[in-house]
C-alpha cells in the first residue's frame, strides 16, 4: 500500500475480498488519527465518509459490522460529540434497490435508532412496496421531521402499491398527518 496519500481526497474502493477490505480500512484508520488536534474534527468526519462509502458500495455485512464495532470501541475516546460523529446508516440505496437482506442486516448491526433515509424517492419506494409497519419503523422519534415532502412521496408510492390493504393503510396514515 502507499505510504502517502492525500487524506482530503482519498476514497476507499471496496472489493469482494473481505480480508483486503479489512486491511484497507485498518490502513485508512491508521492514518485517520495522526496529526494535530486542529485536524481532529476533519479526521472524524472522514471516518463518517468511510462508513458511508462502506454502506453504499461494499454490500458487505462484515466490513460494515467491523466499522461499527470500531466506532463502539473508540466512541468514548474518539467520538465524543454524538451529534457530529454518530454512526448513521444510510438506507436510501438499499431501499431503492429493494435490498431487504441488507436492510435487515443494518437493523441487526446498528438497531433502529441509527437508520437514516434522506431521499424522497426512498419514501415513495416504501409506499409502493411496504406497509404502515415499515413507515413506523423508518420514522423513529430522533429522525428529522417527517414533513410534507416525505408524506407526499409516501402517498405517491402508496397509490402504486398492488396490495389493496397496504395501500389503504398507508394512505390513511398519510392523511392523518
């Protein structure tokens, strides 16, 4: 591996070999926390970037679990500000690909509280293929406000839901809001 890289532009490219992915993550983390205290916040944000890349591109339960365990192990020493440094598990790409297995794994690893949905298209997909239980599951109290855009996308997707019972229950949910 390289002995020098520009930390501001270096991206992790995950492959199919789990051991190489772990070695690469260890390498990034080794360089992650070298430097001055002034660079510390930027470095922690790079950890979040590494986590996001692993979630979006690795499709590997093992590497995501490895990063989450690293986060939990170093939380008190390194990740002292939970607002900035929390381990957010972005579900948008998984929902849009209907990767139910990976969503279940995400919930198993990080639980319910650290799941994040940013895209309105994801809410539309939940409305189209899901049910009210899914909606309740993905909108926990700590998540940013469930606003009109999300409700509109959810109802738009629900109109395309082939299960009549799910469609009606989601639409009732949307109109109660």
